[in-house]
């Protein structure tokens, strides 16, 4: 697990939206609780960024667990999708080839990493490329 620093998650106990994120009303406008927490404790978000949860907890408002990220970085830090059938991020079965294929998309660029005999080999290729391209924002799906 990534080192978070500064304690445990601060769980938002108020209202939540349909995606599970905490919400509140500020100046008659609906706001995301983690974004409000970031702006109150850290400051204004840089233009073109959104708040990323390093802890992967949508209800966390601990500013030490929040960081600015581009949309692409935030997606790369996401957990394993519920639609994933291999159980490994970046690995999917290609029935035409009869092999596992590894792919990653970063900042609008799609990388085909090749075909592999096992899902684990495809996942390993995905992880290597993800770490190369994304650094601390890369999540291999095991969190």
C-alpha cells in the first residue's frame, strides 16, 4: 500500500451522491466534500486538475490523502474495474489470437503492449509500462 502519511481516512458522514462521493451545499451550490476539504486545507486546485484520493476511499476528506491530478492521472490511479473479467488490471483475453493482450491508455495515447500466454504476463507488461509513464499515479489494481 502507498504511504499516505498523516493518519487514517476522515470518513465523510454527510450526504453522498450516486457515485458514493460526499456532497454538501456551499453558497447554494452542490460541491464534492473532498474537493471542499482540499481547497480549505491545501488551497486552490491548479487549472485543469481534479482531486485524486491516494487512499482510494471516495468518502475520505483527509487533505493528506488528497492530491491534484489530471483526469488521465486520476483514471490511472483507479482500482480494478468491476467490469474486469481477468482479475488483473491491463490484461484481457483476445479470442481471435487465443492469447492475453496488454494495453494501457495515458493522456489520450493508446499503447498496445503485446500478446501473452498468461494473464499475469500481460498484467506485468501493463504494470511496467504504467510505472514508466505514470510514476506515483500508477495503480496496479491490487489496492
